[in-house]
């Protein structure tokens, strides 16, 4: 599961860099309808998973949520099929 979390964190970082480029070249208004708030929430879920003990009863649900969220990056070469929910 740590590999999946690291994969998601990496994709979030990539997306943040892309949004920063858009803001720099097109202005901040171009980001008004962006997915930046969602990226921050996914990042928070990844952080929560890292801090959570595997024995925590919420761990199963959070693991499933991260697997579902990772599907949006399924076309990335580092995505692993075993991560599918």
C-alpha cells in the first residue's frame, strides 16, 4: 500500500507543477475551475493513511478510497493493475 500512496503523492506533485505553469503563463484566473482543492484533499488522505495504524478500523475504507482515486492516473506508466479496487 505504501507504493500506491507514494504513486498518488507523486502524481499530485506533477499536477501541482502543471497548475503552477498554467497560472504562470495564463494568470491565476485560469485556475478558478481547476482541481487544485481536490488534489489537496487527496494529499490529505495520503497523509492520513501514512499516519494510520494498519489495525485502525478505518484503514480498509481509506485504502479503498485511495485505490479508487488512483484510477484517474491509470494511464500513467507507473500505475499498477493490482491497485484497482
